[in-house]
C-alpha cells in the first residue's frame, strides 16, 4: 500500500495519509441531468468529495484535545479492499469496516498515540445514508478512532465510550456518532436500554381470559345458583303470604 499524498503538521502531531488506490473524487458520477437539476447535482457531488488533508489534520488536533489524547496520531484514508486486509490480519474478520484503531505499544508509545485507518468507500455509503457530507462522516470516524486510541472500548465497557462520544461529538459540532446509530437499530454490548413501562403497556393487546376446567366448572355452578336464587326467594315469599 503506497501513499500518494500526505499532510503532516509537526506542531500539531498529526498526519493524514491518502492511499494511492483511493479516488480523490469518490462521488458517484451522474451520466445525465436535467437543466433544472444541474445545480443540485453539483452540490451533492461536492458533498461527497474528499476533504483536504489539511482540514482533517486540524479536526484531528481538535478531537485529540477534546479527548485529551497526547502523542502523534496518523490517519490513513483508504479503500474497502485495503481495510478488509487490515481487519483480517489484526482482528481475524474477513470483511471491510469503516474505521480501525491501532494504539501504540512498546518503545516510543509516549510520543506516538497510534494509527487510525478509515475506509472512504464505506464512509461514503454511510454519509449518503445519514444525509450529510463525506467530510462530516470522516470526522465522525476520526473521533471514534481517537476514543479507541485513548483506551475506550464500547464492546467491553458499560457505556462509558458511548456517553463520551455523545458529549464530544456535540462539542465538535458533529451529528450522531457510530455507537448512537447502532443504538437505533440494536443495543450494542455494554449499553442498556431504558425500559418504559407505560410505553410497553400501551403496545399490549388485550387477550380473553381462559379459565382452567375446574375453575370454569365452579364458575358455571355459581352462575346457575345465582340465577336460581331469585326464583327460590319468590317461592319462599309466596309461602309466607299464605293464610
């Protein structure tokens, strides 16, 4: 995997790398467009262009400051194919994903926080699904990766990373984070849903009560006795009125 361009900020301790196989303009190409929709299609195309490495480096520095993560962080923007290889090699999962984090270990870990790999292919699809730009989606993934480099793990904790991500994405002006999105579909490990009794009760459908055979038989006898009681009382009253 070779890198065709990079933006390095020594003072900021950040580096953004672009994979050589990455399309610098990954937005879907329109084959034809009506005159009235040219402007809107151009706007959509610009929303799905790769942001500049310099702007991402600035955001990365802001994310590190927010998380309080010290040390150099390198972000690689790559393809689904490349990140699938990394996912298979380091996690044993033979599939593409959106973001991977590699915390630094051993000698020099004090100065280097770690690396983050982001699939622009997957990020583009997620941006379209969420209705925001590719730049915004990449920033969401960078924040998620930085949190992992800082030691957070939403697959093993009790919701600490989810809460931290929610607070920080608000401060950084980002939409829903990855963990919040997952919570809309299913509850990730470590996150406990809030059970609302009133809402659950409103969804319950009334069902007819079915008594057991002994109980039904006893109820039938009681009903018959209650029905015969007025007649017995009338007969008794008639006897009492006789001379």
